[in-house]
C-alpha cells in the first residue's frame, strides 16, 4: 500500500530564500504577473535584497528563461505562468458538492521508461489523485476541473463507487494527520516571524504545503482540518505584500 505523500509540500521546511526566490514570490502574487523594476525594487528591499543584487538576479532570470523583459517591466515566462496557475489552484481550489462518486484513473500504457513514469506520477499527484496500487489512482469527485486530454493516451478514466467506506479509503490514501500537523506548525511560525524576510520564508513554505492538500470533501476531513485557515492566512499575506507597493487589487480574489 502506498501512502500518497507528494515530493515536498507535506514536509515543506523553511528554506532560506535567494534573490530569485523573492522575485518569483512577488511576481507569483500579482495578476497579471508583471511589474516595473521600480516596484520590484521597493518590494524586495524589506527582504534584504538590494538594488544591485536584484538587477543581477533579474538578468540571470531573463537569461535562464524564467522572466521576459520589455523596457523596464519584468514578467513571468510561460513555464512559470503554469506554476502560478498551480499555486492559484492551491490557494483557491475549485470544488463542487460531493455526491459519493470517485474519480479513477487506470494506467494502461506499457513500455515507458523510468523518467516518463516519474513524470506521469508527478502529473497525477498534481491533479490531487492518490495511488491505491501500482497504476490505479483515485480521489473523491469533488474537484471542479477536467482531467487533461493528453491523459487518455496513457490511461483510461472511470467514475467509481468503492465498496470500502469512504473514510477508511481516505485514511489509506492520504497522511492527513501528518499534513495537518505541519500546517499548524507553519501557521504558528508565520504568526511568530519577527521580520519580513522570516515571514516571507514561512509563507513560501505555506504555499508549497498547500500544493499537497488533497482538498477532500468536508465530510471526509477531520473536524479541525487546517486547510481553510492556511489558505486564508496566505491570501491575506498576498494582499499585504502587494498592497505595500500600491498594486492592491491585482491579487487574485481581491
């Protein structure tokens, strides 16, 4: 039996942030994800990133394909726009009422190499599916999102009603207690952080952790599930940071 812990979010630690990480955090917070360099200078200063360090980081990020530049405006590349969409979905998941159905994906493709198999596992985990056994993935059908069309080249999909009680199946598929424990720790860390850089580090860990929330129907969650509280805290932090340079209203949901 596999316990579906995705690589990183559930055990997200507090990682020191580089100038690149600070810039990405700022751009990922705004919609559309582009800012004049003068706004970036003001945004990153409280996090210990000076003007010369910022400009060097921006040049490297443009060269690496992370950012595009037009005159004095920088924005996220298409590759990182996909990351912003995943982050937005983590903070504002789209759900619908659950009627007891489950999504099931069964892998049918054979002869794939290790890298291709790993990439598919990452894609399915990002869709918040969990692996019951090798090649069989499922979750409650409460997410308001289609499965990618390309998935049908390697898998078949079903709507299922498992015989096993839903709470028992959820307990087998997701480490909810461990996820919740880390979430509570991150909330406390963010609340107690004494400096802007410490808070940004904590909230960067929070958004990574949210990527691993299975977003289950409320009826299948523990009564003190911290997912909504974590999302609210991060959304408020986004508004706070973006408002600090006068571009409030460009944060999703504002």
